[in-house]
C-alpha cells in the first residue's frame, strides 16, 4: 500500500480537480445541436429590413405562425404586422429548408441548417433552373454552408447564445437574346416618313455572388437573426435582407 504525505495528497487533489474541470469543459467545444421539435402554435415576430440599391430602404414586421407539423414538413403562415391582406401559407422541411418547383421537380433551394449542427460542419445546395425569368435563359446556383461557431448575440427579443452558420454562394446565368425596336421620322422630298429599325442583342453570360448568415438558438427553435446579401455581375451588392427576432411564443 502506498502512503502520501499531506502535501502530496493536496497536489494529487488539485490534479484530479483540474482533470475534472477539463472534462466538464470539453462538451462545450464538442457540443452539437439537434433538430428542433416544432409544434403547432409556435410563433415568432421579426423586424425585417430591406436594402436595395444605393438608396432603397424599408422596414416592416412579420409574424410567423406554425399551423401543423408532419414527420417531414412544417406548415406555417407569414403575415406583415398591421396588414389587412391575408397571410401567406408556406411549408418547409423539419430543418427549416425551403423547396419549390424547379424544371418541374420539387427542389431544395435553401437549407440554412443541417442537423445535428456542430462547429466545422459543411453542406451544399446546388441546382440549375431553365428560363427562370424573361431575362435569363438559365441560372446555375451553388451554395456552401458552414457552421462557424457559437456567439452571443443581442436582438430586440433579448440576448442569446447562438450557433452561427454562414453561406457563400455563386450564381451563373446566360442572358436571353433580345431585340430593340427603334422608330423615328425621316424627311425627304416626298415628306416625312416613319422608319423602323430592329437591333438584336445576342445572349451573354452573367455572374454574381450571395452571402448569408443565420444565428440559430435551440430554445427558440429558429434563428434570432438572419442576413442575406446578393451581389450582381459587377461585384456590387444589389440587395440585403436582415431579420431580427422581436418576440416569440412556443406551445407547451
């Protein structure tokens, strides 16, 4: 049997306590966040700020209310506070991913979370859409999401410890060929006549980038802040959307 002096015993005690402290601290760095258990009646109100171009700016409030939840989807409505218009009814995946019709097929176009969330985790969303609008012949979108880490963030609803996710994306498009009709008066010996000219524009490429950030809080079941930025062909930011949580109410 080994015997320790009082000083040796005290040293061993400090070492053991130190090891326990390190062990207790480790989960904070290795922590992962599971998918939320969203329920009917859960609601969140956000302050939304929209910035377009160098001077366009507006602010509003939007309320999100869950109507029902299935094993694969969250059905909810959004309505601008104070508006007399009917609410928009939408659906999302149980991870709050958004899907819509792309080339005749339901396709995930936005996936801010991939649960369980852990620092350093990455995932991608990619799709190509034919004739998305009158200007583009097609658009190719590529988004890469990364879990950056934990941050303390303050929004109108309060101060929260959140896990931050960032997205960097690129888009490529080909312009639709177009034609411009020019008309003008031409004067001659016989008087004035109208002259029509048709100028055709050939298809050309266009590119741009996106940046998004989401601050997700498990006890809120949703993000408390979001930022989405869109950059055009010239590398200039054309749009920015910011959402900040003002209040929330969760069903029991």
